[in-house]
C-alpha cells in the first residue's frame, strides 16, 4: 500500500476507492461508498436509475453568489491484468505501490483513469479550507465500455453550467475537445467443428506487448497482438498444412490487445518448420517493434490433445480477414498539430462454440469519418461472409477557444506555474461530448495528472503531477 504522499487528502481517497472493486458495469460497491460518504458529511446527494450519483456541497461563506461548478469524473475502471496475476476484479482490492516517483498496482491496471478524478472530487467535498462557490460533484458509471452513465443523464440531474471534467491524463494541459466514436462487432456462425487427423496440438502465443489506450496510444507504433498472431499464422499456412482449433486475443474495445493465442494441430513431420518459424518471427517482431514493444515474444506450448477444429474454408477466411484488418491511424487533424483525427482499433477476437466473434472500435473528431472507417471494417466483414452490428456513435466535443472557463483556467495556470497550459484536444472519448449535448450551454474543460499506460497493467500515475493537478483544480474553483 501507499502512505505519506501529498496532497494527503487526494491520496487518501484514491487509496480508499482502490480498495473497492469497480469494474465497468459492476459499480454497486463504489456507489454505496459514495452514498455513505455523503451521508456521513450531511451532504445532499441523488442517484439516477443508471447509477450516476451527484453530491452537492453549498458555497463557502462569502461565495454564495458564485455560479455552480460541476466537477465530473467516472467511477469505473478498465480491468486488465498480466497473465499469472491472481486477481479477481469483482472482489479483490488493488495492490498499490510506489516506484520511482510513480504509483502503480501490482500486476493489474491502476484505475487512475479516472480514480484520480474521483479522489480529487471527494477531497474537495471533504475540505473546509477551500473558498469555493456551490459545487455539484457528478460521478458517472460505465464510462469505459460505452459511456452508459453519461448517455443516461436526464434533464435537471445537475443544475450547474460550468463543468470541470477530471478525466484527462496529461498534467500541464487543458483539453477543450475530444473525438466521438463507436464500436463495430462482426461475427460468423460456424456450427460445424471437425475432428483433426493431425497428430500433434500446440498453442502458439504472442505476448510481451505493452498494449495501451486505443485512442491515446493508437499513433504510438504499438504492436497489436491479434494482427501479429494472424500474420504469423498466415505465413505459416503457406508452409505447412495445419488445423485451427482456437484463436483468442484482446478483451476491451478501448484497449490495444497485448496478448493473443491460437491452438493449432500439425503433423509430426512439420514440427521443425513450426519451431523455426517461431524463432524467426520472434526476431522479426523484436526488430520491427524495437522502439515500442521490445519485449514482444512468440512461444510454443504442447497440448495433450487437439480440440475440434474449424473447417479449412473458415480457417482460411478468418486468417485472411484478421491479417488484412484495418487497424491504426486513418487521418491526422488538419487543424491541431499532432492530433489523430480518425482511427480504428482491432480490439478482440474469439472462436467460440457457436462461431467467431470480432470486436472493433472507431474514433474521429469528424462524425462523418466515424461512419466511413466503420464502413471499411464492415466491408471487410462482408467480403469474408461475416455479419455485423454497428452501434450509433457517441458525439465528439467541438473545441471552443473563446470559452470563459478556459480563460479562467489559463489565468490560474499562469499564476501557479508561471506559464500557460497547453490547449489541446484528445483522440479519445470524453463524457464532455455527451454532457454538452445533454445540457446546452455547458462551458467545459478537461484536465488531470500524468497517467501513463492507461487500460493496461503498466498503468501508472506520476506522484508530483497529482499535487499540481490538485492545486490547479483548487485555483480554478476559486476563480469560478
């Protein structure tokens, strides 16, 4: 566990919520915690049917005429763990530790996205030395898997029209726009499975990749485990005749897959070729990904027997589909230097009893481009005779460089740190896009501490940035 870190109040509450399981879609325990928190302090709160909670705090003396500020964060977290890590995200607390100026969780994602925002909101609600106007702290649910909580917000749930979203991951930056996005699932029914005539069964696995956020890290050159595995199997299929029993990789639509595996059945005389290809492609991938994923490796494990396999035609279709699948950056923003405008992520694949399931996600700050890149994914599916389901997109957040709230934030940053913050937009979905559409006239910014490796077991938060984030938040609230 962690102790002795500053600001003490923020770390106190971050530690407390890190002990509470809060997987997306399973936020009951953290909601109970928020209700108890409000009751113990005599603060008004309300909860809607989706599970969103808003806790209100009156203005401090002399600040009663100030406008109401809405501090917004989401309570759920992406739950990822390393292979071999014994952790139950529905029941176990996170194991936090300090290392080289960062806080991490042992073997799992940290949940600093957006646990740091939740912790800061709770610290402000519990404070008695910050001169603030009326506050509404809005805690939304299920942000990570579909922005469900934000989409369920109803008119009147919050009254303020100034919103501080604390779900960004770069200290010293203020975000004023975000991408919209959608998920596109493709699937194929394969009721027939065959018994393999091959003598040997092996599991081919690729791991050692960093993974990462499918929006923030999509232009970082990270390897996608599914596509790398498909590439290996596609090349192998030209050298030996193997049967495919299973292929599986990835879990979350908003994470670049770190690991993938396939179970194949081969003839005994083909084993030397398989072993040679494993060694060769391990070196190829290490060379190609030496700057981003130097830990990548292919491995081989012998199985006791071969599971039922896909028909040859379905195996070929699947490997061609996965290897050629659209993944990565499609367009950069012409307006903001270095910002990805449009991308797509090959998120997960699994061969199940009744068929094959593939999950993808698309993002863009241009709504028409979301539909365009999703259509490219669908066209691949149709070429392989797969079916698809494409969800309606969630909206982008259009930047407003003339925002009065932004001007206050810039002034606060200059006073605190002697320089203006970077004004940016992010290639990721923030709830601001939905909230701004729900509550017209909402003036919004987003900011946060330095969080690296979000949505992966490498996730970590820089300790010193948490103090800067907290001081920045206090200063903005006081200026409001």
